C-alpha cells in the first residue's frame, strides 16, 4: 500500500548546518574576544536567534542579522559599519557554498518516488529554500513542495488535510526532533528520525512519543528497507 512520505530538506537531503557552523567560527575569530569562550559567544547568539526566529524566521539572511546583533552586544572595540558588513558577510557567503547532497539520497528518493506519494516539507526563507531545491536537483522526486515559516503541529495537520493524507499511512522523515519528529507525532502522524551529526542546537529536543509510530534509522538510504 502506498504511503504518504513527507521529507525534510536541510540536513536530511543535503548538508546545511555545517556552513552556519563554519560562518560562526569565522565570526568568533573576527570578534577576538579577550574573555568569552566560543561556547559563551554561542550562548549569546542562541539567545538572539531564538528571539528573532519568532519574528524573522530562518535562513542565511536572518543569520546575518543575528550575527550583527551578537557583535553589537559583545564586541570589545568600537562598532564600525565596516566591521558589521564583515560580520554579515560571513552569513551571506553561505549561499555561495557548494550544494552537498547527502550520500545515498538521490538513489533512495528515486526508489521511493515510484512507490509512494512524496512531499518535500521545509521551513525558512522561501526564495532561499527554492534556490537550494533547484540547485540540489532533487525536486523532481516530489509531487508536492511546501515551504513554511515554522514546522509545528498545526503546520503538519494543515498539510495532511490539504493533501488528503491518511495519518495512519503518513510518515515524516527528518533529522530535527523539534521541527520534524515531535510536531509530526503530535499531529497524529508517524515519523522517521534520521539523526545528523551537525543538527542545529536549537533543533534538538528530547523526542516525545505521540499517537503515531516512531522509526529511527541510521542513514537516509535505510528507508528503502522499510518503504
């Protein structure tokens, strides 16, 4: 029987957070703080990102805004416009990074797309996400693509209703407990958790059991053994 597979994009189909981590490393080096450790700087940035995500959402452009605010808050030297431009540039260059599709993803999607109803479900800046989908070449495997500001239980319930998905046959596949697994289970869907070593810290949560079934796989390619 055909299933409805909803698949996450960033850090499930292609590498994403590693580029933000590298931009942060550049930021810390440029900041050159005399007393704060990188972890302490990261804590300040996490606080800023948590607050700003509710208003501005996600993506590299918003990350640049967050780095700018972090620099303005903790810099030990006079805050100059040219320095702020440098800081924002660390984030802007993320869009120029090569697209790294995760190993096994194209073959697995090719296999699944002939057997199941496939939806690509991602959050973030719409134009930026569309650009990544186009660059990845993976859009052809999906019958439907949805880009939302936040992937919460309400968003999953709306998607399932809009697409006529039977919850008992619907599975969300992703690496983020916060945005992929917990809200899908809360909405009454099933979920497949595929952990990623570089999942963004703000996407990490303890997985909460919901009404649906939870499947944990080591690799994306392992989906072929279950679907």
